[in-house]
């Protein structure tokens, strides 16, 4: 059994190590790319971690299981695929080295499994508290508005840091401002105070972009309205708001439902009846003054001929999900006839020439804080184009996950504020009336960073991205988070066992080491500078805590002194009387 355990761990390490060798060369903005040649002759050149791993032909069951875990993680966060592999490999090596370093007398066959279960329990129970209390507070001070100069704003820094590790430098310089412009235009060109625009973009991104192959990436742009990847079958130009008919089935669909029966004597009677029913439908459409017909299927020739005679534009083979989004955002009226017809209003409609293809361009009315725009992504070949689409969609998945995480932290801090306020109210009730006129102090002193975050959580968010930065929810790329977490794991003696903390602290540095593998001296310099700032911050925090404690003690000793002085004054007055 001892050999089985050792072989099992070694096999896992061999498989994960092979995956690590593939993704290590692509980590960070200075990393390289991986060139894949498919069986069809198509070439894929990418540095996106999830696309690299899913493009590999993996036969080993352990490798396929690791890939499933990476994909499950990527579906939630759209980030961290390469870091997942690096951390897993480092942890497996740490478990092996820790087991081998023990004395043979104390080593048992289940040592490796025990270390793994011990580490898993530590991550489930203690890791969140360590990050919340030992990493986030110092991150908010070191990299907030007071301690970190951020050029260009929080959103470009977030988007740029995400894109830099997935596409080439030239593509990143184009896509970063483009995606920021896309978000700002959808949220009406102002800093939003809610996550509604991010949630909308994350949920409906497949309907809000158009792909154009054969043009350079620099031709990508943001277009107002909705762009559909099809050309008009019948085109009549019109101005101003127009009524549009949205239909998902053919207009010549029989009026008899499935399962019903209808008796027709001759074929000629059936043709006359069908033609009469179609004329009634088209006449009703004329009464509605419909100028545009949007259909997700091909319509019969008689409908197109009717549209040409009456000046109605027809757009066929539209994406049904885009039509549903259009009806969801605009005020829509559903007609009581078969097939189901929906009438909505467009601000405009036109033709749009992108590269060698024509597209349909529809104007949509604003819906609250959402203003519909379409992201037009261009690339010289289909491979880079799919890569741009994947990265752009991942940006909004990452922002959605980040915003929800920070808002969840905000709700938890609001609960902490309510508990703290009730405790402080009880202390004030026990104090004398003179102390109520003094600045509010409490003997149960909070951490300076915690009190700052609690003060921020009392009021509404004025700027979503500024609130995320102040809360310590984001850090600059380059290994700052890993270094802070490494330091916290080694110096938090009240969380978990020492062996698990040391094992995870050693493994966590594998990510910044791989990030700066081409210049290790720079990594050591950055780590030393960050540690020196952290030590200065902790020393300043201890001095301020001692001063606040001294002031709080003095204020609370004023009450018995005041009572003693008052009693002596009353005694002297009684003696005088």
C-alpha cells in the first residue's frame, strides 16, 4: 500500500507537471504563445489558458479530471486557469516533499492523503478569514486612492490587467479602451452606481457583438443600436421611429392547430382559402402601419412581393435570441393571431457595411440605465477573431464576479456595523452625560482599515469602481496579492495548523515566480519593497492603536473623577450652610 500511495502521488505530479510546462511559458503579459495545428490544417496561436488546455488531446484520466476542474472554475470567474495549474503542481510537490522530509519512524502510508485532507480543511475553514482580515485591509491602504497612484481609472486597469495575459500586446492596447468604451456607452457614458450594466452585458453578450473577419483589429468599434448579421431581403429607406413586426415563424403557417381536422372538398378550394387567409393577415399588418418585418425564418415569396408593393422592409433569418432581446427591451404588443406576432418600435433602421459583408442596423430605445450598443470585433483571420470574442466575453464575466463579491463583502460589513453600533450604544448608556459631548470613542477598538471600510459601507456607493478599489477588492497585477497572502499565512498564528499554512504559503509564490521567470531579480525587488511598506504600515497602525487606546482610557476615567469632584463640592457646601 505504501508503494501504491507513492506511485499515485507521483503519477498525479507527472501529469500536472506536464500541463504546467505547457502553460508556464504563457503566464503574464511578457509570456509567449502556444501554436496549435489542428487535423484540418487550421492554426491556432493563443496564450489564453483555458483555450490552451481545452485544445490539448488528453488521454490520461487524471489530466481530463484536472481539465474539468479548470473549466468549472473558468465558467464562474473567467480567470485563473493558468494559476490553477501552477498552484496545483506546487501543492503536489509540497505534499511530496513534506512527506519525504519526515522521519521514517513517523511516516505512514496515509501521510500524503492526511496532508491533502488537512490542507483542504484549512482552505475551507480558515483561508477566507485570513484574506478578509489580514490581506484585504492592508490592500485597501497600500493600493487604495491614498497609497497607490492609479492612472486612467480603475476600470481600464482591471480590463487591461485581464487582457494582457491572454492576447498579444498590440491587441491588448486596442481591446482595453474599446471594452471600456463599450461599457460606458451601455451605461450611458457615466460611472454607474449599480451592477446592472455589468450584469446586463454579462448575460446578453452573445447578442451584443458582431464578428468581422478580414479587417485588422484596429477597425473594431462600438456601434449604437443592435447589429444583426444578415442583410435585408427587401429594402425601403425610411426616417424616424418606425413600427416593426417581429415573427419567429412563417406567415403562411396553417391556421389549423396540430390534432384538429378540417374537411376540404377540392384542392382548388384549399388554395383559395389559404390565399384569402394570407391576404387577411397582410391587410391587418397594413392597418397597423408596420414598416419593418423582422423574421427569424425564411418567409414565402408572396410576403416579399407584398412588402415590395407596399414599401415594407423585410429582414429574414435573424438571430431569434437577438429578436427576443429587442422585444424584451422595447415596449412590445403581442397580436392575437397565428403565428404569434409582436409589434415594437425602432428609433431607426439602416444598412451597415462592415468589411465585405452587409449587416442590418436597428435602433433601440433606452431601457432605464441600459442603452443598447453593439461591439464590432475585427481580426484578420477567424482564429484571432474567436480569441478576441472569447477574451471580451471573459472581461464581463470577471467584472460580474468581482462586483458581486465586493457587494457580498459590503453586506457582511453592514451586518458588522449594526452589531458594533448596538454595542457602542450600550457603552454610551453606561457613561456619564459629559462623555456624550466628547468625540465618539470605544474601548473595543477596531482595526483602522476595518473601521474605514465600515464607514464606507454606511452610505450608498457613489462610484462602483472607486468603491471596489477602496474596499481592497482589487490589487495591481504582478504578484502583489500572492506576496501579501504569503506573508499573512506565515504570520497568522491563530488560524489553522503551521504545516498547512507553510505548505500553502510556499506554493502561493509559484505564481509570481512564473510571472517573472525571465527576470527573477525584479521579483525579489518587488517582494522586498512590498514587505517594507507593509512593515511600516503595521508599525504606524500599532502606534495609532496605542494612542487611541490611551485617549479612550482617559475619557472613560473622567467619569469617576467628575463624580468624586462633584461629591466633594456638595460636602463643602453642606458644611458652609
